[in-house]
């Protein structure tokens, strides 16, 4: 099967940890590789953000990344990319004229806009278009309010994409309820979670040396909604309980000391740590490549994942695969992946005291940490390998095709024109 992935802002080749580089990049890269291992040919279309990037890059056998000229060839915040989706569709459509796909899988709502536009171009062969949102605007607005920088058009374009594609692949059960509220029938949705690289993330292997008796790790993009400040506040609360030989290691954000010095969220976290008198316990590591993350996770007693909301969240899977228990906010996909009292501990969202109490319980009970870590390894191995995710994704592709290939092209309106 010839599969076209569309991932407008999240290149599978990008370094992780930046503001717009995170779980979606990992998902697209790993899913594409796993589908290629199953014998498929995958082309990933993404926006060129550097003039020196070649037109095509072979990521691995069976997976090619295609850089499309859409807007300036430089980094642009994803919330400013909507005006360039027509150009992205132009490039995709032109490439499809030479390499027509059997199925199209769009990632994030703007990729859906571009994919549907390209599929509707005159002369396009009928093709099924599937959509994975990765995050929904309704949820983002609910939690971020006025801080949501999404373009206003998202409020109606995103539901329209959801209704117009042949099938949606949701990453967790919570997303299905959100989609239903947007008017999307449950029958048009398949649930396929994200996965984890079980060859890289293992409990066996090197662990990075700690700076203190206990280490807490949090990993992800340095943006307020990730709730890393809750972990900083939890360290202060632990200190008040007499648990003060603890370091909080934060992975993510800009690369290197100079980059972190200019990173506004990194500076906010440092300022908060100084205010709470725990600056000496906070370590900001910045961006790390994927291969350097497992030793960091193995070095942790606990991994904290306490976002305000989370469409899925790959970090808990990576921690569980490394045998480390997770303290997770009971939101979104984390409700599915982290089983409370089995592979980690759930806490209410945006509650630093609950985070501190959960961490304290785990630090005080090595046996519980070991049991949760072992159960987490087993859960990830049986449910969240990328090979299983690829097999389930392939089933969704075949289901969409069997229900009517290319239905999006029949009498559909042009989203691109309405968007701009």
C-alpha cells in the first residue's frame, strides 16, 4: 500500500523538545517506520522550514520525507501556518500526480485542511483520507482560554475536517467523547493509541548518575500547559515534609545553556524555583535526542506527567517501558495509559499538593515503585509497541477504503478557499 502521511508542522526529522516539536513528530516517524516494516511505502509530506533541506530525504527503507515549499523556508509557529495550507496542498497534489497514494493519513487539523484540499483537486484520483488530530481546539480553548493562540478559523475548520474525512483515528477514549460533541458519529472513529520504541526504551541498560539521593524527572516541551511548574511546586512541598535530598530534572525546551537562557518558560521555571527556595534542586537539561532519554528515565525514582490536558502523551509510555512508575494527571490519554495503583498514580489536574503526596508515597516505598514499574513494563509490551499500533492503523485504513474510497472528493467544498 502506498501511504501519504501529511504532517504540516511536525517533521519526523525534527529535534524534539522545542515549542512545536514533540509527540506528533515521534508518532509520525515511528508509525511510518512500523508501517514500512509491514511492507508499505510511506511518504511523509511536511513544510520546508529551512532553505537547505533537500526536496526528499530517505528516513529509512520504505519511508521518505518530502519537504514542500509552503510559506517562508524558516521556522514558523504552527498557529501561524494556516495561510500556507493552500501552498502545501499545491505541493502535495503535484507530487501525487507522479506518485498517487492508496490512502492519505493527515496529522493535526491543518494537515487535514491541506490533505482534503489536495484530494479534491481536479484530476485527483479518488483516495481515502483519514485524520488523527493529536489535539483538539475545543479542549485547548477550554484549558487555555485567552492564552490559546490558535487561529480563529480553527473553531469551524477543525469540526469540518472531522466530518469530511473518511475516518478519524483517535488516540484515546476521551477523544471520542470530544469528537461526538463536535458532531462526529462514533461509527466514523477508530481508537488507536500512540506507541513506544521497545527496542530503545527498556529497563535494562545504563542509568545516568544522579546528583542527589532521589531524582524526579519530567520530560516534554517547555510550554505552560505541560504543568512542569507543578513539579517545581511539588519539590517545595516535599521539602516542607522533610524530603529535601531530591533533584528535579527537566528535559525539554531549547538546546544548550544559551538556548535555555533565552527560553521564556525555562526562565519562568527558574524564577519560580528561586522564589520557592528550591533553585539548587532544579536541573534544566534542555533538548535531548531520543537515544539519550532512556538513561535519564532509568535514573529516576519517579516520572511526573502533570499537564493541564493531554491528547495522549508518549512520555508515560517511555517511562513505563523503562520500568519507572509515573505520577500522572488524570486527563485525556493519561487516563488510558497509566493505570492508577497498577502502573503509576493518578492525581487531579493542576494540584501540586496531590503531586507532592503521590511522589512522597513512592519515594517512601521502594517496593511499590518496583511493583508499579514492573507492571508498567508489561502493559507497554502487550499494548503499546509500534508494530501493534501500525497493525491497528492498517486495519483503520482498510476499513476506510472498504467503506468508500475517496468519498471526500465527491461534491465537496474547497476548504482551502474558505480558510483563507
